[in-house]
């Protein structure tokens, strides 16, 4: 089954192309793979970030995400991964700076 492709909905909260080009290598390194050896689709990552920005800026409930954006569970999981990465980085930074 082919994955659904999401296009920019044109919201003010959407990432600009320049912002996405800065973030893309951090989120999807050149050799990024996910489960079962499938390649990750960078466009789905951009759609997830657009949706995260939408929720953070508007304060809307997850269940009220516009239909043009990925499903709430997908976006919520992406946000949880981002938070986990940031927490791990902060832990590393604290232990490294304390040494």
C-alpha cells in the first residue's frame, strides 16, 4: 500500500523552503532508513513538522488538525520523538559540560 503524500496546505505556520532545507539533513541524514530497511520519505517529515508548528502556534487540539495535514497519531509520535531527542541531547550536554 502506497503511503499518502501530503502537500503544503498553505498555512502561515508552514515551514518555508529555506527553513526546511536547514532542518532536513538533521532529521533525515543521507542514509536514513526506518523499519524493515525502507527509505524514509523526507516529504512526510516536512508535513509532520508543518503539523507540529500548526498545533504549537494555534493551540488546537490534536483531534482538530486540518485534513490536509497528517493524522494526529502520526504527528503526535513525531513530536514525541523530537522531544526525546532534545532530552537526550540536554542530558549529554549536562554530563559533558560537568566533566
